[in-house]
């Protein structure tokens, strides 16, 4: 209820009249500050504060410019995943830095596995989508690509005509396996992240590996297979165990399952550092020394794992976010289907060594 005698809320027009400037000048103070001198902008902002002007109406601006002023980050997880998974956090940081530079917002759009309610995607007020590590059969991704806005995919899947930022997962994974082969490991086990949208934990046969809906995991397993087969090791003799949830607990339980399938393994390969940390935890619980009894190698190069001495393949996750943002906000966008492949770095830590004979 308005108090008697109180001044009505200031508007862009009344603020301009108060200052004796045009409405465009007031608008530029908020939307295009580079068009004003620092002194004039400070004068406008001080008057706005004094008169209680809240700034331009974002809804009206959206209707006028036909832009939302935000991009959507599509996650194949609940939103909280972006703040607790180390690689996702690093990617989000890189993308947010580019959004800050471009003065646009970032909307997190969850695409929770097991749910096909695409309203969050079809109704999102965004100017484009960045899809982070999605399966190729995800209905949310299909809905995002079906909207008349630009899209950039990070990691997976490869979609013809859509911009992609990623690494060469197959080559990086093979380099990891080659390291173990050179050390003399022939009996190994593999712990991998989810291969499909349906919650499924347990051993993975060759058919499921080759048809994995998550392309990154498919390529990483293929790279491992190439290396060990080149060394004369039959891939179908190597136990591969899948975990749907990406947590240290999942890595620990998967390690126990791998060891049950082959108690004589001398190394465990995890397709992420988070899983690798869980593997080490389980080995320590069993009083098996790392690397003297069992070597462990991970993938991602997250800071905490590298600092702890994990042997891993480091990928530039923050740079992935930055490149995805740059592609999205490229004003020209003259080409579609651009592909940026970033380099990886093998980090030989303290968790791998030659097997005992």
C-alpha cells in the first residue's frame, strides 16, 4: 500500500528528465556503459540510486531486442552436479568467465537421466545452449537442438553441423594404457563411468562397450582396447565394470567387483579421477599397497588428484568451458559444425609402478 504523499517510482523517462539527458543516455548507462564518459555514467547511476530507479525492465528489453541475455547450460544430471563434480566445476568456471566477458547470464538446465520431461529445455528463456557431456539418445539434447537457437556441445556426442569442443579421448586413453604396458602390466581391470541413460551397474560386455551412448566412455574404452590388444592381451579377458553414479563410493564398489572377477590383477584403470580415488580407497581398505601391489591410473587431472600423486591424463577442462563460450557468443557464427580439439597431458604420478613378479 502506497503511503500518502510518497513519490511514485522513478521511470527511465522521469530519470532522464531529472538529469536533463535523453532516455538513450540513461539506457546506455546500464546496457552500453562504454558509450558514456565515466563521469556521466556515475552521475546517472547516482541519480538512479537517489530516486529509486530499479533499472531497465528485463522483460521489456527482451521483447524489444528479441534476446534473452542468457545462454543455457544443459547437464545430463541434477543441477547440483555442476557444483560437486570437480571436472564440471572447472568447466562451469571457464564458461562463466566467457559469459562475464560478454555480459550475458548463464542458466543451468538439468536433464536428469530417467526423466523425459523436456519442458525445462523447450521453455528456457535463452539465446542458445551449451550441452555438457550428453548421451547421443538424450531427449533433452534433441529438444535443445530442435530450437531455432545456436548450440555448442562439449565432449559428447558428435552431431553433424553442431559446434563441438573436446579432446581426443581415444588417443589419450591409449597413451595411459601404453604406460602400463611399458611397465609390464598385462592383467588389469577397468572401472568406467556410465555408458547409457538407464541406471545399470556391473560388468560390461563387448557389445555394450561398442554401443555405449556416451561417446567419451566408448572412445576411452576403445583406446585401452587398442593398446592391450597390440601388446597381445585379449580384451575380452579384461574385466570392465560400469558405475552409473560418478562418486568415490562408486569407484570403491567397482574396484571390489573388479577384484572379485580377477583377484590377480596388477593394475586398475579408471576412466575418471573421481572413480580412481575410490579405487585407491578400496585397495587401502583391503591392505593392498598402491602401487607396490596394485597400480591405479585415472583420467581428468583434477587438482586434488594431481596433488595427491595420482597418475592421470590431464585435460584442460576450464579451457573447454572458455572455448564453448567463445563459440556460442561468436557474433559472426559464419560456420557451423566447427570442431575444437584441445591437447591432453599425461601426468605420471606415484600410483603406478612395475608389477611384482
